[in-house]
């Protein structure tokens, strides 16, 4: 009996990037790609970079849809060539749009993590077996003579063998083929891969673009949550959706409450917080708690160093930050202390220390004055 696996490139609680009609906050990157297209400088390899969750995959699908739906510019004699396109928009009822939504367009190949050998779960990386399927794709799609697009989501997940196979493709690209590689951490890719691609960098979203993107994703947000989401997501729609899925705003408020009890930790608050991250099925919540703790201590250090707290992301946060980090010296102290405590917590997680004990120890380390 086969197991239906989730799509590895879909954020839980959000539509898949191929289903997202509008990309918000990335007009500059879109204009950069259009300029290359309209001036005949369309590179065969593009590296889409930027923080996780800002719309890189949505941009890749927009580009793929545009390339497969837009005919080559030709001079029609008396009437001349058509005007260059000013947008990547393709109507949702266009045949290419419908085929891409169904993953059935013969001109597109999506390279992403596949199943393990047993087929019961997704592989941890993109294996070379998935890359080898490209050979069949190129042989079949060559017959129609049209454009071909390959999306790699995400290039960071390629193992060494698959990375080398992609490198060969970049070195000897098939005709009329565009490779779109999504990367959250491009510095981890092979330098030779980076050097053979043109980078298209996407930026974190501003508050208005963030709200519009969340509304498009039909995220269930209250007006009073928007400021906190903007602060804690750091311009990433993906991070904002993760916060909503895991009740992250309440979790952050709990972290602030416990932090606010320093130097004498409020044990009942700490116990309740630790228990909320423990137990089967709460691994994602524990990961989020550690991420939010990194953010809280970074905001604490920044408050001390600059003398100016960031916009409040939880009730009472500003008061806590100002009290614990009133001077640049205390800001630097917290930066060092947070690094040590965070490293210790992540090591404990890697060796499967009980999550409740891990969270308790994290705060005990922060409570130490040395």
C-alpha cells in the first residue's frame, strides 16, 4: 500500500507556490528578470536567493509560467515586433497556467526531494536519482522545440552527487532551457554552481506587502496580531504562517513573561512553558521556541547596545527589554550569554534531552549572572 507523501516544497497551512497568483513586495526582482528577458540577456541559470519564506518559489513559478506562455519575439514585417512584456503575469485560465497547476506541462521539470527507497517518507535531501530523471525530460521535451524550464526547490537540499550532476547541466546547458534554482543559503552551494548562475535576490517584505500576502494565503489573522507577526517573521511570509500554525505569538509572549521574571525565575511560568513544548508531536513547537528565544535575546542585546527597544511583539516586552538591558554593557553581556545558552540548548536537542528539561535548563543558564 503506497503512502501519499506531502509536497516537500509546500508550507503547511499555505497554498503551494504554483497556486499563488500574486507575488507581493518583489517588484524590483521581477523588473530585473524582465529587463534581462527583454534585452536578450536571459541567462540559462538563475539563482533565486533571499531569506526563507519571502517568495522565492512563487517567483520561480511565475517565471516558469511566463517563459512557457510567452512566445519568442519575432518581427512581423510591416507591423514590427510586438512590444516587450511589462509584467510576468499570465492569466490563471491560460493553458500553461492550468498545466502548471496540475504539474502536467511537458516543458517543466520540478526537481525536489523524492521518497525514500521504502517510499514511506520523504528523503532528507535531493538525491542523484531525482536529477537523473532530467535526461528523460530533455529527450521527451526536445521534440516540440519549445522552451524548457527546470525548477530546483531547494538547491540547498542537494547532496554532493546531485549537486555535481546539476553542475554539469549548468556547464553544458541544453538549448532553450532555463534553470531556476531556489536557495535559502547560497553560500553553502558549490562555488562553481554559484559562478554559473545569475543571482536574483528577493528582499524581506514590508508590513503592507506582508499583510497582503497573508490575506492572499487566507491566513487567519486578527488586526492586533499584525505588528507582532511583522516583527517576529522578519519579513518572511513563510515564517509568519509558521507562527500562526504553531500558536507562535502566544509562545513568544510566554517566553517574554518568563524572561521578565529574571533574575528570580518564576518557576510556575517556566514549568508551564516547558511543558507546552514537550511530548509527542510537539517537535515543531520546540524548534520554534528555540528560534523565538534566539530572537528575544537578540532583541534584548540590541536594546542594550542601541538604547532603543524594537517595536513591541508581546505585551510587556518593552519594559522587560529596557529593564534587563539598560546599557550597552548589558547588551553585550546578553549577546554573549544568549550565544552560550543557545548552543547548549541545541546540543541538548541533538542528543534527545527531554524537551521540558531542555527549556528549563536554557532559562537557568540565562539566569546565571556570571
